[in-house]
C-alpha cells in the first residue's frame, strides 16, 4: 500500500493535476469570499467570521473532488494497467486504501493554505483576534470529514467505469445526492413533523452542519466513519468485479 500511495502522490504532483486542484479551490473560494459582492463576501457579511467560506466550500468540493478521483480506477481500466496492478502483492483493500489516502492528502494540501483566510479575518476583527476559534476548528474538521466522504464516493464512481467523464458525472451526481438530496426530501409536506428529522440525519449535510457549530459529537464522527467505510467497501466490491 505504501508504494501505491507514493505512486499516486507522484502522479498528482509530477503533473498539473494536483496543483490545478489546489489552485482552483483557493482561487474560487477567495474570489467569492473576498472579491465578488454578495452574501458570501465577508465584507458584506458584516462580521469577522468565516461562516461564508464553510458554507461555500462544500459546493466547490462537490465539483472538484469527482474531478480528482475520476481517473483513479477509470484510467487504470482504460489503459490496462489495472490488470498489472492487481498482479502485485497488494490486496484489493490495499489498492483502494492507497488511492483513498493519496486523495485525502491532496485534500489536506488544498485546505492548508486557507489558514490565511483565518489570519485575514482575525486581523479584520474588532478587537483584533476576536474570532470564534472553536467554531473555526470544528468547521475545518467538518470540511475534512465531508471531503473524505466525497473522496470515497468519487473512488466508487471511478471503480464502476473505464470512462473518466462518466466517472466524473456519476461521482458528481452521487456526491450531490449524499449532500443535498435528503434535505430536499425532508421538506416534502408528507414528511414534515414526523419523519423530516430522521431523513435529514441520513444526509451528509446535517452532520457537517452539526460539527461546524464547534461541537464534536461522537454520533457525527461515527456517521462519517460509517459512510466512508460503506463507500470504500463498495469501491472494493466494484474492483473485485473483474474476477466475476
């Protein structure tokens, strides 16, 4: 798994893939948070708070992560290198885990530069430094957990096809459904009052919002670990389908 992890990281950063992913995330979020006027602009928001960033970042990751993961297995299948990979002394779990951890490291590198946003907001606060650090830390943890779920979904989508475009569209659709669909369904009049709470609990957004408040509830952590495990297990099953 270690050798595969190093190989994946080399592929990310020896080409433009990794750098473009990081740059796109930083540029898009910075433009909407600091430049473009609107509800997301912290200057228009009126408070020294990064809430607009943590509300907007999931939407960027919704598109960016499927673009990162679409080549993970689809390209291997298309070029025939997947057959070569599975002949090496590494289990299917090792293959899935190596690609997942490599993508997770790339996500970490994308989030690290946004610490500059925190510094900027702290300098804009009155008095200087008067920001809700606990909420910001919780929001970063929530964003990382959210990204990890999107990564596992993206890997599943890539494992199901040999076409990278199909993998991107499928990953985007599944990420959208996991993040937004259950909130929309819970607003249907037939579910309001009785089932709406439980329906929202199935979706990722409800647990992301919970952690973003700065409270690390073990139920939210268990949820993210469980969802990650389910999608990674599904990706492993899709990878095993070559034997059927």
